[in-house]
C-alpha cells in the first residue's frame, strides 16, 4: 500500500516470472503485461459503472491496481489444485523447434486432429498409431521418446520449407520475428494495421494504426507525430487566447511554436 508499484515488481510478486521460467530461473516478460492489464481492467470497470448508471441513475467510484491486475492474470492458476491433470504448454507438439538452417519456429499442434496431420507432414504416419503418443497426455508423458524424433525430423529441412509444409497440412506454426518484420507481415498489411506518413523532420514513417474497427463510427486518422510547437497557437486559441495575446506571449518567450501568428 505504501510502496511504489512497477510492472516488473508485480510480475515477480504475482508468480508470473516463476511461471514463465518453466521450472528454471524466473523469466521477466518484457512486455509490461500488468501495466496493460490494469489499464484494461480500469476500462472495463468504467464501462460497467456507466452501464450501472443507466440502470440506477447513480455514479460510483471504480478502482483497480497493478497488484490486482497481477492476481487477475493468474486466475487460471489460482483455481488449480494438487493432482489435477495439467496440459502443460511445454510438450513435444506445443513448443519451439529449430529447423535445419538453424532458424526457429513455434509449433502449435494443440489437438488430436492436428497431431494426425502432423504425422503425415513429417512423413511418419506410423506415429499416429503409436499408443505412446495416442493423446495429448500420452505425448506429454512420453516426451523423452517423442521430442528427439521431432527434433530430428525438423532438422532435415530449412525453416521456410517446414512452414510451407505445415501450412499445406493445415498445422499451426509461426516463426519468431522482430516487430519490424511483423509490421510488414502479409496478414498485418491485409488488415491495414499500419499507417505510413511523410514526416516533416524524419521523412517516411511507419506506425501502428488503430487496433479497433467500428462499423458505424470510423476512427479518425490522427496523422504523424507533431513536431515541437506545431499546435501551440491552436491550443491557446482553444483555451480562449486571442491572436494578439498569443503574439505577446511569443514575444516575451513564454511560448514558442511554428504556428504562432505574426
């Protein structure tokens, strides 16, 4: 209550880093997830309060915190209990693999139909009939036998070849890539998730667009980031200053801007 709160601290306290370590050293999630989730919870609370006001005619105070967000993120693990059969994500069919050219990709073979297709894609249809690998839990429990087979198979071809083969067999897989490459991904471009501008100071500029779409309310384009002082006069006029007063403020060095009246 009386200590500063920061995302990494809450990640540590709430067990996120321990979980991310998969039994090894704790790992820091470099996206500030508790910051973002606290904001999302706050938004949900405001919307719920507005809805309640429509019903009751009364407003109310809403609040959340980083600590509450950290616990909410762990809701699925909070309801866990000893002895429960857990489908761990780190299984032979749901993990990163290294292809023959040294590049990595993530395989997300999450159900039985994908597993059967994967066996065909690997050229090992016999694996689909092997009782050791007959279910998700069986594949998990026999990972020591299955993982080397998968690693050997994926090491036989470069990543691009495997991604093509997996896609042809309708098996989910994706390459880890930096954000710059993601922003030029065909899916991102298709959904118009980025915008490009010609910035007056830095030249061509590519930025993230609006992540939401509304059927009846088009989201306006905010344009490129403004340069320093670009909207000084506009803001001052909006607060009631006359052009003469703005000129005087500029003359005295109180304000500066590219749009100040002469």
